[in-house]
């Protein structure tokens, strides 16, 4: 019992720390990639290649004067960024970061908890995430903040629907909503491909919705500077603003991990059982493979951000409700049909 | 043992937040307390080994419906000044009806502690068993209720349209 608790606590702390560090260095990565795409150098003053830049940014955020608007609702004003940060970190619990590691005959799984409703848990956390933005925007008592918050939450609700529908097709195919089992089904050998091969449309819809859920360009309407000053975090300063911005990067990391797990095989990598490696080595290489996939998707987020301009708001809503949702319903029907035919004719 | 304490904690949170929904002056606070209440009820579902129900409860009620509530209340910008004044006889009538409701509730629950609950399958709330029950034993009611939802959706879209061509 005690050893179990210690092992889980260590795992939670490690995953929490890793999420934070990855998110921290995503800010650095974003600035470097932006600089590369715009033919600039990017941050290069703090440490070699500017590697200490995120620390400098963090210190700056903490040192800034903290301003709480006089007429705002103080408790809710503080609660907003807390919820944003909390929900950003919560999803990491159900993601299988790797297979089990064997130490002294004991198997230690690298997933914090394998609840049998993994995907639904993810959606539950996602739907709470809206409140951070909404409460913060409302408590600021500023019309730009309120408009930004309303935009953000209506965007998130709209794209949540399409996201859920795109996952239903995947769940129909795999027959489980535990993320661990979905990963295990994608293990290599016998031409068993990653889910993206069987669900290309579902993957595209999920990816687009993930962009919208994390409020990244081309869907960063909530903080559209030209129309809304700063969106829902206009009134925020110091580390509370930092929390909102940081939560976005954690969300990006976690959603990349979810995409990698659901559609790109998670910690599986090609020929993992054919090279004659020991179990523990396979697990470690699997973690490395998962992180390689995650970093690729984080890079994709940044690549898109510095390539594509943002949508107009009506275009955003049309894309969500009139294109993605019918498309994902069509995808569900197609998946159902193929599953039925497969059962009937055994191919 | 642990579960017992968790239950007491959740029960306290749900009763407290439900009371605060009624007592709070600020409508936005009411909605937030209601969300808290929903979360504690989701916790009760988890204790009853019904994780699926808990997750769906959070997604649908706390995540979707309450967001719409918040939308409306934030946009209406309700505050104490704009609250409509209620006349004395209305308050009087409300007190009497709620008192009657209390009497009925106490009357129905009286003697329930001696009743023995039939013990069902403790895993009935797991997603596999729930799916089997819904799609085998209760297929027709399930489908009919989905049609009900569809009708409501179509109705909402019709009402939301500016003009019908």
C-alpha cells in the first residue's frame, strides 16, 4: 500500500514537472521557430542560444506589479487563471506515457491511472476548461474581456462537439475508451498500422478541433488583438496573465500527447518487438518515441501559427457547425458500415 | 473506511453548495455553486462505481448546460438593483407551498431507514454493462428518447431562426 502510494506520487510529480518543463521550453521553441520562419535570429541573449530565456520570462512575470481591477470580483478574478492551469494539468493523468518498467521483479506502469473511461475523462476535463476563461473574463468587469470570454467559450463548446464525434468513430473501431487499450491495439507486427491509417478523416477533424480548443492560430479569435485588445485576459497582469498563457502551452503539450496516443500509436514504435531488446529498454525507447511524436505535433502547432492567418468569426463558426460536424457524422456512419461488413465477410 | 469519509465530504459539499445556490445574492455565484454541486454529485456517482455516469454528468451538465446558463446570466448583467421587487403575498404563498413540500418529503422518507434495499449488480454502472443494458434490454426506449432529443433540437433551430422562408 505504502510503496504503491510512493510510486504513484513520484509518477505524478514527474509527469507534472515534465509538463511544466515542456511547456516552458515550448515558449522558447515558439519564439525560435517564429524567428526562423520570419528570417530573424530570435532570443539569443540569456545563456547560450538564449536557452535560459524561459527562466528570464518567468522571473519577469513574477516580478511584475500585480493589478486587480477595483470593481471586479476579486475571488473569481483569482479563480479564473487557477482553473485554467488546473484543467491544463489534469488530463496528463490518463495518458499512457509508456509501458511498464520492471524494477526488482515488480512491474511499474508509466500511466498514472488506467480508468476505463479515459477518453470521457479527457472530455470532462476539457469541458471544465471553459470555466477558467469564462470566469476570468467576467470577473474582469471589462467589456472586451467579457466579449473575449464569450467568444472563447462558444468556440470551445462548438468544437468540442465535432471533437467528440470524431472520437466516436475511433471508439467504434477500437471498441474501448481506455487510452491504454487503444495504445496497445496499435502495437506493431503483422501489418497492424496506427489508427491514423484507418481513421484519416477522424484524425484531421480531431487535429483541427484540437487547434480550436487550445485557442491557437488560426482559431485564436478569443484574444484577437485588433478587435478585442487582449481578449479575456485584458485585465490580467503579472503571473496571473502568465498562468493563462502558460496553460495554453500545457494544453498544447497535452493535446499533442493525446493525438499521438489516439492516432499515432502512443509509445509504440515500428519493429519494437522484432529487434530482440530487453523489456525495460523497449519501454524507455517507447517513451522516447512518444515524446518524439509529441514534439512533432507541438512543432506542427507552431508551424501553422506562423503560416496561416486567423479566421473571421463567422467563418470559424461555419467551419465548426456546418463542415466539421456533418463530416464527422459521415465518418461515424462509414466506420460503422465498414465494421459491419468486416464482421460479415471477415476481411 | 476511506470511502465513508469521502462520502461524508462529498455529501457536505453537495448540500452546502446546493444551499448556497438558493442563498447567494449574485446570480453568477449561484451558477458557480450549482456547478460545484454537480461536481460533488459526479463524485457520488464514482463512489457508486458508475464512472460512465459521472463523466457524462460532468460533460453534459457541468460542461455544456451550465456554460449556457452562465452565458445568459453574464449577458443579462443581473444585479441587486435590477432585481424585481416581490410582493408580500407572493413570499407568503411561496413559504406555504415550500412548507407543504417539506411535509410531503418528510412523510415519504419516514420509515425508509428500516427498508432493505435490493442489492443489484455492483458493476452495473461500468460502461460495458451499461451499454449492454441500454442496447439489449432497453433498446426501444433508448431510441425513442433519442428521437425526443432530435425533435427538441430541430425545434430549437426553428425558434432560433430569424425568419422562416
